[in-house]
């Protein structure tokens, strides 16, 4: 079994989806982010992927109260976006968040990252968001020269034990994840890596699971109705069975 994670992206207090991380290409799916959270839980989600898009851009947890409301629904959630201080980390852990996702700060603030590793332990996940193999920062608004595989190797040496790899070019496009790029990163990593970006079909999930993905993050395809959560879960289970063979 791998993690099948419905995404709840929050901007301006609403549940939205962006295309390729572009804040000017936004679709609003619900004015209340707790509503889709309840829906995915009712449909069988064992964990939710919640991102504070405003926080990612502004550098602090803008939508923390809404995140806490979702955490209070009783299912585990992993949360990212604007987590750049230990105070924010501790606030989310106290709210019952299962995993804390650090992105930009993993690259720009080594002291904070070391503190987060110490504070979170296995609850820490680092999001490696890449365009053309190069890591993007600050809500995907800035590209660095850092290669994704090199960053993961560096962070594993520091003690990070879980990653999310997002293919920015595919995100929100419904055209499929760049499976070759993901496999290269996952095979180079010693830790679990979750795939995100463009995943829209059960067969893609099955292949990713068979090729070692620790989980998949699902966004627009679920909200558009192109993919059901039940089918996604079934595909992930089939892929894991193929991996075992």
C-alpha cells in the first residue's frame, strides 16, 4: 500500500488548483477547503495533502487556521507552504499534523532545516519541486541552479527521510507525470519519494507504484472527475503487487 493523497491547495481562504504553479492560472473548486477534505475522507482517503499557497509565496503560514480546521477532521494530513520557522512547525505538530512539509527553507535556511529535523523526526518531509530537473523555490516563482537529485542526496546526508518530488511542468496539466524523471530521482534516493504533478489516470498510478513511488498526490484529475479516488487506490494496490513480484 502506498499513500494516495488528495490535494487541498488553499489560496485566499479557498480550495483552488493552479496550472504549472502559475498563480495567474487559478481555478477555484470550493470556497470552503474543509468541504473537499470531508469529501475525500468520506471516499476513503487515509491521508490528505494540504498546501498553503499563500504561505508558500509570502514565506509564513498565512492559512494556518484553515489547516488546523482540516487537521481537526480526524484524518492524518501532511502540510506544506510557508513553513520556515520552528514556531510554525511546532504549531502544526500541536494541531495534530502527521507530516510537516518543508520546501524553500530546505535550500535557503540550513539552520532551520536542522532544527526541523530534530523537532519532527520521521514527520518531516521535504518537497523537491523541479522544472527541467532544476529546483524551484518560493512557491515555484524562482528557479535555482540546483539539481533535484543532488539536493535529495545532500538532505539525506543531513537526516531527511521522506521526499515529495513535484514535476512542475506537468502539474495541473492532466497529461501525466514525467515518470522517467521521477524514476531517476527515486532510484537515486535511499528514502521514500512521493510523486506529484499531472497524475490523471489509474495506469500512471499503477506504473509509479510499481516503480517504487511511496505515494502519489492527486489534484485536478480528482476535482474534474476524470479520476475517482476509489480507482486511484485500486491502481496503487495493483502497482504495489507488481513491485512485489
